């Protein structure tokens, strides 16, 4: 069945360092890969997404890379700030038909001042 | 101008009771979802509706019954509540069911069953 593995489960960095979170997926038909950020006690919110026809996408300090052959994608956060502290979820979806988002287990990122 | 809203925010109840959670979106989206987030933060879809029609029904006990009176509303009724139902329940919506669209989440309902 569909499966998304996310690593690491927790990540602690110093302010200004970079953070990288990696996900691997099993369904080769997946073609949409969003990343959600969930602050403590809040709702998950989309921060960046990538589609299978693109290898990399960047939005200010956040970037996502996708390797479809290896079936993995990664979130890169540069120049981390304390407000980046949150749980980050990767997800996959096959776009077409009634298809659901499959979420990874989440990565708790702590950015220390 | 809240996009996706849920009520109540907190729900504390005893085992065996029946409870409902309501969700409304004002984004004009066609598709709505219910997710369950357990104590380990794992997010799993339960149901999805597109234009009031059920399109995704995951392996969920039949004590859980969603209802969509119109495409802007999706409610979740839970019968005979059990301890294991304690979780945060998120409603979400997206423009379309086809996929590849951002899902907008509501603020969540924290359900505690004692």
C-alpha cells in the first residue's frame, strides 16, 4: 500500500544553521508532493509544494528537491530562525481520480537562539 | 474572514456518549475532508466529500458518520465514544478532488474521552 517515510523524527539546530528533512515514498504514481508546517496547537499549513515535472523549487529560505527515480524528496530550510520551530509533514498524492494525501510521520524541528 | 472553521474547539466527554463536530468553509471549495491526528501527531485521512458526495472512506469504525448538507459544510458524528477516539480532528477543504491542490485545514477539535 501507499507509504511515506520521513526522517529524522526530531531535529535540533542552532539559529542560522540549515535544516534538511527527507521523505521517501512507495507509490510511483505519486506526482504531487506538498510540505506542511504545524506550529504547536495550530493547524497544518502548506509551506511549499512540488510536482513531478519539476526537480527543485525554492521560496526564499525554503526549498524542496525531488528525485522521482529514487522516490525521495527533501525540504531544505536555510538560515533557520526560532519561528521555524514546528512539526513539518511531507505528503504525497497522485493527482487524478479520488486520491488522498498520504502524510509522513512528521519531523519536530527545534531552532535554538 | 476565517477560511475553514470548526466547532467546538474542545470537547470533553465520557465513554459511550455520542458527539458531533461541525465544519464550514467559505472558500467556495468543492472538496472537504476529515483527518484524525493522534497523540504522536500522525495525520490520517478519514473521509472526503466532493460536492456533498462521499468519495473517500478510509478504514474507520462505522461509529463515525460524516454528513455533508451542502458543499460548504461537513459534519462528523461519533457514536458510542471510546477512549481510543481521543485525538485532534481536523477538517480541511480543497478546490477540487483531483489532487494537486492545497488543502486548507481548520483549527482542529481536541476530543478527550474519559
